[in-house]
C-alpha cells in the first residue's frame, strides 16, 4: 500500500493499486478488518456477516451454486446491488447462474447486509436523528445503548416488521427473521413499564429472557381490549421463566394475549399476572379480562368463522385475572399441559367451541368473584 493521501476520485495509478488491494481484502479476507488507502480500518465482509450470524456461500448469483441442508447460515452475494441474501425456503436449494434474488420474507430471499454498509449506530435514538436512505440496511449495537441487543434493521417507507419511525418519517424495520429476541424490540425485563407501541405479533418465535416484563395497559395496542394481538399468524412465545405483569387495567376487557384465527399460537415457560393494585375497582370489571384469550376471527366460536388452528400452552401460571387464566372459544386443535391458575375471578379455564382438546396437568385454585367460578368450565355447545 502506498497511502498517497490523494483526495477521493484520484486517478493516480498508485491510488488505483491501493483501491484494488483494499477491495480484495474487504471482500475476501478472513480477517476482521481491512484498511483503506487513507489508513482507516473497516470490517471485512466476512466479519460483518459473522457478526450477524452468517457466512458467505462459495458462489454468488452470477456463478450459481447449491445451498445444502446444513447451509441455513450461509448467504449469497448479488453483485448488481451489493447486497448479501439468505435463503428462507426449503433446503437444499439450487441457485441458477445469472439470476436475480427476489426478496420473499419467510419463503424466499431475505436481505442480510450490504457490502458498503453505512456503519453501526449505538441505539435507536441515535439512528432516529440521521438521514439514512430508503433500502439501506444498518447495524444497531443495541435498541438502547449497551443493552446487548445487536441486530439489523432495513430502512423503508412503512412499518413492516416491528418498525420504529425515524425523525425523517421513514421506518427502521427488523430484517425478516424467524426468531426475535425481544431485546431488539426494546422490551425490558427489569420491572420498569414497557409501553407497547406495536402489539401486533407476527410469524415469529419471540424469545424472552426471564425477569419481569411489565406492560402498561394504558399504552396498549387497543386500550379497550388487548395488549398483544396474534391474528392469522404463527406465533410462539418462549418465556424462559419470564413473568409478564399487566398494570393499569380498565373496566373493559383487559387481556394480555388475544389470539384470533391464528395458524399457530404457542406459549411456554412463563407467569402471566394481572396487577390488581394498579386497577382500582377490578372486582367490578366485566368478565373478559383473560391472560390468554383464543378465538375465531370474530368474537366467539361461530362455526362459519375461521377458527384458530393450533394452540399449545405449556408450563404457564396465571394469577389474579378478572376473567380466566385461559379462555378457548374457537380452536381446532388444542394442547394444554402443566398450567396453573390462581385466583381467577370467573374461571380458571373456559373450554368452549373446540374440536380436538388434549390436556395434561391443569390446576386451578381460589377461583372467586364472578359466576360460574369454576376451576374448569366446559361448554361444548357449538
């Protein structure tokens, strides 16, 4: 390297040689960093991909090649736009030579990273203040600063996947992925209230990290009905021992999870609590405040409506709900095991409008306050 320090745009042969060497190192070196002709260091492509859990395939969209069964963590370079793409469909998959990737979310090509990435941002707040162009993929070192929530977001004109709106009106969306650690959504598990700006849960597995997640119903998706909505989706909630606490409930249907005509709803390993102290008059609320409410695409289980297809509830504890810990009203295939209901006001468990229902261990204690006050209420009348 000659390091002439000539300005950008120089046609000096020495600078052209340095640029060629730098490009070679940036694209092909297994090292973490490469050096430009001004002496500044940058991440190599392989290091940038490694940081987000991927590594380059041994071919690109020009040469073509095959992603084998074990190549889920590999991505393919498209020289025309400078982006790397991961395949989200079935493996093995053959990429024909001289083809163009068409992003297709969960069943096609997903954008991973751009070779000439703008760089990293410490937090969402820092990103909000910048003018990042539409289509750019950026790296966040955390949702909040130093929180360990390192991830990628793509800038667009609308909220697509848990987007955060920037000061310039654009949206920073999560790069499409099957698994979402809720750290990247900014949800805290230290007992401080989380304000739910977007409670629509999508086709993802949501990984929680233990601790106490407090959700403020006064800032909910729909303050008349629910905090989180899973509608026509395949959604998994993996708590890893987390506690979910709903505060500031109202006289209406203060539910935490409402599932409507979902393809799959799965929830495991968590405790779901209604905080009565923050909800004065809770004992006069209506009967539909449930920890988990499963229904068709209308309120109820009418046979001519689309029901939730599959439900899995396992290792869950519900406490102090003004309705039920679990209410199923319109589900085709349900599996419920090791679920404990404490001090629900109406029923521990209400089972109505189901086709196939399998239960393991269910336990309800101190149900009291609103008829029928059953531990397990079965009303298979639809």
